[in-house]
């Protein structure tokens, strides 16, 4: 093949040792989601482009279209916008479609998790990829969705993160009814436009926001109030009093404050300190209608959110029935890019293999196969040396892969033996009884503190 | 959203209970691959189209191109054939590229497994999809690859299948040097053309093959010999004598017979009866150069191969160094489409949840959360009733999901209790000690015999 080999910007791939870290994370995430009773769903990678364009603001800029290179002349689908296909850019839009398509075969409230790749044609940057893995949980119900699920989402995430070496993190939570009611109470009727501007606070600062709001017709007093609201955050429920102290009244604001207070109370009871009510969080122009979440790694706040989501009331509707939902999504690729590229988490070895069976002469391969089969039958990952070689070469083979044990077949009826190549200790062993120390059986993760 | 909801032909999706079956298969496949020391690799979904077109015969007909819907005017990549991207149609071509790209960072022989979706724009048929999951293992080495790996591949698969409820199967093995040497010995110099015709034997029968070979210029004697070779199969190594009895001689034929004999001998020693030497197997026009594999479900032979592969000597080469390899791939989507759609395998429940904590009054939710957290911390998947309700409704909630246990919080200081809703038996229980029977902890698979 003549094509030059080069990485594609925005399409990261892991080396084996890095993939071990990713798999360990995936295993913990899945296991924890399942412990909380979430059902696994996978959806196809493609959706009709018209569906992808339906919600999510200017998502059209990010969509990858898909077409058969050898489309027949009679393949009319490619030109039909309802049939043209694109790669999904998140897992929520496909999940909403899945719920509508299978509503009669699902049980509600439906708790599902979904761990898949998604694609966005954005310009790649640090922590922002064109292909990346998302780990979502959502709960949807028919007609109405109980508010307690809005408190449950970040608590599930906190349970996941308590089992992973990600360091300190903070889940910020807000309720979109708060800025909405607040803006309406202030007399700012273009809620979406105002949200869109205030959402840029981190990027353009208070001066920039002031300028844009003024250009949109807001008064100085309205602008100051918007900025004061965005500055409020608390690890307890005191945010509500601080909002009320601003003197703005609106029934939607009251609703939002009550809902956010309930979420914070539940979180404080179960995992104090993990959640922060932060009234600046808006989640852009997404389909969210109530509680919204973002998550920062402490010390890496400028890196952006590594776990986000919120409540959506209207995403899944077939015109007659609506399925409101709430969900949250771990941006696994973004999280790992920080932890792995930053050298913060490593794996003890780049292979599952725990034992290499050494071969002194090629004629021993059938015996080696029998030993390996016996060890594997008891759950011990084992491979056989690629070729017969001297002692030192066999040790080196294992050492280069950080495989802890080398197995030696006994000669002339003598017992087999196994050597821990780290300590050099070698002991007699039988393949039907020997077990490695539990911590050596599989590769494990190590947190490296800077 | 107005888009009509309808399944996309060729893009299958599972319902939750079916997905439980798929996940159980994926877990066993991964675990067994890792027990054999294969390292996990994932590659990006896209490759340059020029690379996808480089090998694999007329694969161009099957490729899905990918393009940004909102490509900028300055996005020149879309028109550059070396930069245009397509979805991968298998995992071998991307893996070969990964090896070349990372050769300096890998250890050889490199044993890797890869479980991912692939895409082909083919017309969907029974067991043939446009998006499907493949589970590959490959071993590649630098310059030369030891022949014993050709025997190892099907034995790993046999170990996987021994742990899965797939029923009887048969792995057919051949060596492409056998027909190649045989045809050359017969004086048929267009080896690829002859292979291509004989490969249609199952579809068009001996008469059809005779007609095509005659049209290509073969004599009656050459045609008879080709058909005789294709009829040979054996579960032992007797195939070699039957080939030699046809009286054709060529050094490549001798090589092929010796290699296939070695593969069969190793398989018979370890798993007698699993491998069949079948000299008709050719694996189309792929990149294979030696041993090739196909696998049939016994009783469903016409369904096609559910696990295929072979040895390739030239797929991964950067011009200076060549990385020969051998691999085999389980067509998981095809296998499951037969087993699930045929009702041959089912899951005991469509959710991971083992216990539902019942709620008599909403005020008990914090207590229920504490019980659920305790059970989960000991590995028991638990969810809490969505709303406070009477006893019967809580039982029904669990029953509809086939969740085996309902947990009742004790009132007024009384002990909690847990009910097996299948037997009706209810016992006092404490959330820090109670464990369900091992077979109820997670959903399991059941083989349904017709």
C-alpha cells in the first residue's frame, strides 16, 4: 500500500498500555451503571440527517454525512433529506428515537445506559475530538418524570467516580428555570438570546457580556442583575436566599429554586461536597428544560466539562405521547486524554497476560499448550513463548511486556516451576493448583501524583 | 420532531433482553481472548478511502464515505482522494495500518484482539448487515511468522465457543497454497481466476463451475481435477493422501499440504473433531496467502460462515519491513441474528437489576437510598421503586421486568425483609449481609432447544 501512514487529527487511538486504562475505566463505568439498574442499549451509528438536525441548535455544523461510494444510479435515498444518513453526534438524540420506535416493548420509567463512539466534524483542540466515546445514563418516563431522578443522576456519577483514580472533581448543577424566570422577572423577554450571551461569561468576561447584553437592548440594571445571578454558587442550599435577595420575582424562578434546592438536599444527604449549585451553568443551546449538570476536574477547570447533562421534557415525542427524561454523560475520551496524556494514570502492564510458558525446545510446545490450557481454565491469562529459546531470552520476552511470571516445564519428570521475574523468586508449581497473587492476575491502574 | 420513526434496513438494534444476550457473548469473547494473552486494540472508525481501496478485491462497492455536511470552502480534504475518509469495512485493514503506524512502540509477535462495529454498503439480507460487530484476533510478527500460530487461531475460537451456547459448529480449514499449487501443477496458470470460479461451487454447482472453467480455456481433465480437489474433506490428516492420489505435483502444493497437516495435527491433539480440512474453502478474493478458515453452525450451513480468517503475508508493509500475520474473526452480529431471531438463546431478564427496594411512602426514599447503596457496595444491582405505592404494585413493577427480589423496609423499627417474587418466599434480611443466590445476581443465558 502506498498511502502514507499518519495519524488523523481528531481521531485519537490508544497504544496497548493506554487502552488498558481505557478498558478499566469502561469496566468500572459499566459495572456501576448496572449496579444502579441501568439497562444497556446500543443504537446504530447513523440517523437520518433530518433527525440529527431537529434539535441541538447549530449542530448541523458538526454532522458527518455518510454515503455509499458506489451508490447506484437508482439509489434515490442519497438525495432525499429524510433518508440521507449522518453519524450521530451524541447519544441522547438516538436514544430518544429508540424510545419512540420501541415504546411498546419497553417498561417505563426506562433506565438505560449507553456507551458508544460519537462523531463531530469540529476543529480538533485539546480534549475535543472528531471521534470520541461517551458514557450516558438516562431515565425516561411516559408523560411525566418524577423530580427525584434529577437528584439521582449526579449521585450515580459520584458513585462511578469514587471507584476511579480521577482525582478531585466537582459536579456543578443549575436549573434552567432559574435564569429563565429571573430574566422574565427582570423584563428580559428574549430568554434564549440572553442565556446565549451570559453563557459566554467564562470566555469573554463580564465586560464582554455587558457589551453584548447592552447591544441586545438590556438596561444597565438588567445587565448588573444578570451578572449578579451568574456569580452565585454554593455547596449548600444557601444559593436560594442569595437569589431571592436580588429582589426579582417570577413563578418560573420559584419553581427552579425549589427544584434545585431538592437536588442539593438529596446530594448533601448522600454525598456531601460533591455537588455545587452554580447558577452560571447553562449547557449552551441544548434541549434541556430543567436541571443541568457540568463537571470539572479540580485544578483543570479551564479544560472544560468532563461530564454533563440535564433534564429534557420534549426531546422524545411522537405528537401524542411525550417521554420526558433526564440524563448525564461522561465524556470518557476527554477525561482520559487529560489523565493519560498528563501521565496521571498508568497501567501496570500493556497486556492481559499474567504468565508466559517458556519453551526450551520446540518439541515441548504440546506440553506447553496443556499447561496453558490448564492455567486458563482457572482464569489465569497465559501465553506460550513464540519460539524455543534459552532461559535469558524467555525472561526478556516477559520483561519487555511487564508480564510478572514465567513458567518452566520440568525436564525428565521433574516438577514444573514458576518464576516471579520481578523478585527472581522461583518455586515448584503445578498448573492445576498454582495461583498468582490477586493483584497480579490482571493489569491494574496506578494514579501518579504530580 | 416530524421525521417518521422507522427502522433502517441493515442497521439492526437490539431490545434490552436481546442486548443482554449480546453483552454476555461479548464478555465471554473478550475474557477468552484475554486468557489467551491477546491485547485489546481499538482503531478509529474511519480510514483514508485510498487505504480502504488498497486491498480486498472489489471492496470499493461496499465502502461508506464520510464527509462533513458543513464542510468549509477551504476544506480541501474532501476532494483529495488520499484524504477523503470512509468507514472501515473490516478490522484487519485498520489493524495493519495501526501496526505500521505504531511499529516502534509495539512488541512482536504482537497478539491483539479488536471488537468493533464495521460498515458495508451491501444490500441487506438474512445475516448480512450494513452495520455489524466483528470480534477479531490476529498475531503479527516482523519479517517472518511462525507456522504454529496458524494452528492456534481456530483453537482460541474453539475455546470461546466452548463457553457459549451456540450449539454444534464446525471450523473448516484449508491452505491456499493447495489449490494454487494444484492448479499450477495442472497447467492452469490463472490461479486467481480459477479460484474465483471454483469458489462459486456452493452457489452454482459443479455444472456451473464446469461451464465457467471451460469458457476460461480449461480442458475437461483439468476441470475434473479441480472439482475432485474441491470435494476432498476430512476430520483427520487423510486429506493429504487423497490429494496426492490425484497425481498432481507442484512444490507449492507440497508446502500447502504440509502446512495444513500441521494445523490439523495440533487441533486433533487439543480439540479432536472441531476442525475439518475442507479443500473447497477459499475465502474469496481476500488478502490471504496461506491457511484460511470458515465456520458453519451445524444444521445452518446455508446461513454462511460465522467465523472466518486466514494468514496474510503482505497486508502490512511499509516497503522496507513486512509484518506477516494470521487472524480470525467472529461475525458476532451474524451469529446473534441467527441465535436470537431464531429464539435459540434468551436471557433470564432484560435488566441488570436483581433487587427493587419498595417504597410504601415517599418519605422513606432516603432510607431506601441507604439500603440500595449498601446492597450495591456489595455488588448487588439494585434500583428503588419509582414512586410510593401499595405492595401489589411494587411486586408487579418487579415482575414485569423479571427482577427476582423485592426489598421491603421494616416499619417502626422492625427488620427489613426481602421477597423472592417467583416463589413468594419472604424472609427477614439486613442490607449489609443478605446475598442473593449466585445464579440470580446477574442475568444469565438460556439455550432453548427446538
